[in-house]
C-alpha cells in the first residue's frame, strides 16, 4: 500500500472531510478511500484457465481458435464472434464461453 496516500487520506479524514471529498482530492473513488483508511484490501479475482467469463485478448482468442488475429477481428466486425470493447482505445476482448460457442457451432455445421 502507498503509505503517503494512506497518511494523506487519514489526515484529511481527521480534518473532517467525507470519503467523497477526499476521493475528489486524491483522484479516487470514495469506496477506495474508505478501504485505504480502514486498511481493508479487496481480493482480486484471478481468472482461471477454464473460467467461462474470462476475457481474452485478440491474440489469445486467435491462438485458441488456431486462426490469425486478423481473422478474429474480421469475425468480430461481422458479428460472428461477439467482442467487448474496453478502454479509451476500444481494445477488443472476447469471453471464453463465446469462443466455445463458436467452436461448437462450427463443429456441428462441419465447417472450419
């Protein structure tokens, strides 16, 4: 934990500021300020290898499907494979379960 941020948050809280006001000053959410002050750490959920909701990059999806990354992008553009756009650049992420659905659909139709 960043001790200087913790000190700042504690000092501002002792000065009578609310979590929201402290958050605005430090560029954090009020919930994160509360966590810093109380020392509560939130456990990070690690995506497991078989987690159906795990988000994969374009390269990871291409590797799973054994196709080129441009093919994944093309399928995404055509709506064949659902993509989730994240971040300011709009990077694509794909859910593992959507990739499995595509594989099942392709294997049942007999196409590659």
